[in-house]
C-alpha cells in the first residue's frame, strides 16, 4: 500500500486544483483513477475523500442527482468508519446539492 498512497494523494490534490479552476471533467477523470486505486488496495479513508471530491466535481458539472448520490455514499462510508472530517465535507456537498436544486435555503 505504501507506494499507492502518495499516488492517490497526488491525484486527489491535482483534482482539487483543477476543480478550483473549473476544470471539472479532467478533475473527475483523475478522481476516477484515484478511486480505482483506493478500491484495489483497500484504502477506505482515501476512497472516502475521493468520493466527496468527485461529488463536488459532478455538482460543478451540473449533475445534481449524481452529486447527491455520490455524496450520500461518501457520507455513509464516513459514518461507518467514524471519519468525522469527511462526514462534515460530505454533508456540505449534500447541502450544496439541495441549494443547487432549489430545495434548501
């Protein structure tokens, strides 16, 4: 796992930079790659972070229902693993999804 951790971290950081530049398609591609690595090597905390960030990318792309679904998966995983920081991040994305769809204020 040691060699894969920095690879996933680098992909995740690059994806976040791309999202800040509104490059959500390329960010999604990098996150998909990172999620594949995390699943193959049982890195659940990194998978959780990638899921939340992927949900952000989908939301930025305008796919509110996809973002909502992925953010819910991330929230469920964060709660199962007691990952408090990611629980908060996933809840923020879910809130943003509701705001984007006009449900919440």
